[in-house]
C-alpha cells in the first residue's frame, strides 16, 4: 500500500519559468561575450529544449546551424567552457530577483516540510544554477530542505533517460509507490515513467503541447487558494490547487 513519503521536483519550468527569461538570455549573453553572432529566439530555444542539457544544446546548434564553425578547442571541451560562461550570466540574472517561483511551489514545499514529507530535486540543470535559484527565491538555507539535489552531470545519461530518478531513489532508499514526481516536460515525464514513478505535470508555454499520457495529473500550475489551477487531465475531485491531500488521493487511486 502506497503512503506518500517524498516529493521529487524537477527545476527548470517546474519550480520557476527559468527557460525563456533566464537560461535563454544567459546563453545569448555568453555567445555575445565569446564573439559569436548567435541569437537564440524564444521559438528557437523552445525547439532546442528537446535536447536535455545546456552543453548538449550548444553542440547541437553548432552542428546543425554552423557546421563550418571550428572552435579552437575540441568540441566538447569548447562547449563546456562556453556553458560555464553561460552559467555565470544565469546566476547574475537570477540574483536580480526577476524570476519568480511558479504558483503553489513554495506553499507545497512548506506544507511538505511541516508534514515531514521528504524533498528531493532531480534535474539536468547545473548544480550552481539550482543553488542560485533556490537561494534567491526561497532563502539562503533552502538547499538544506532537500535531502538530495541530483543535478547536472551527476549521472551519465540525462532526461529522458531515467538515470537521475534511479539515483534519487537509491540515495533516499525510496520505494516507487511512496513518492511523487513534479515535472513540466515530456522528457521529464518520460524519465520519471521509465523509472517507474508517478508524476504530476505543471505545463508551461514551452511544454503545453507535449504528450503527458499516463501522468496522474496535468495542470497549468500547482495553484493557490486564491488562484485555481486549470486541469488538462486527471481527477482532482473538488480541489482547486495541488496540496498534500490531493497528492495522497492521486497516489491512492493508483491502487484501485
């Protein structure tokens, strides 16, 4: 019998809408600083998000848009260096405090902590990026709220591979039936599903057309008491926002 023990959060697009207004902008600033005449528009960046990992996106874009461009270093080393510069710009953008948490995220985390529900993070984002976002939006001590922060290259294969979720499950000694994942993208949902986990999906502008078949719940955001969510799929009864009571209800429905 399942009993909710942990919530596992994705970061980009799930905790905050960082992709369009932070990561994309930081990439463009890094390109300009490196003397590259590259500009990732909102639409282009949306298509590049089909590839998990910033270094991987840089390499894909170079290979497809500028195959004649030859960096002075080996391609993977060059992409890693450029990505490091992008991370610096990202942290500067986050520090400005203009990237808010998505609705319901802070409320749900606080409710979970008060109830003794364990928290974890499973993301392809770089560890420094995760810490910058958490510390700016939730407070300098907020990284300690999470028992495991699995980020960046902690596992060899990134989402949609399930590796990062396997890592979290093993590190926390969790059973599949006792935890719930919060994701925003098809790649994230695929990773969670392949790990055998149940998920709640909070769509955003980049992922609202993704395929989330099989997810327990798909909503536009987690909602607040004064800001109800919109449900795309899933049975929420009379609930108007996502909380631990609804999380437990959804997990219990898996056993029927």
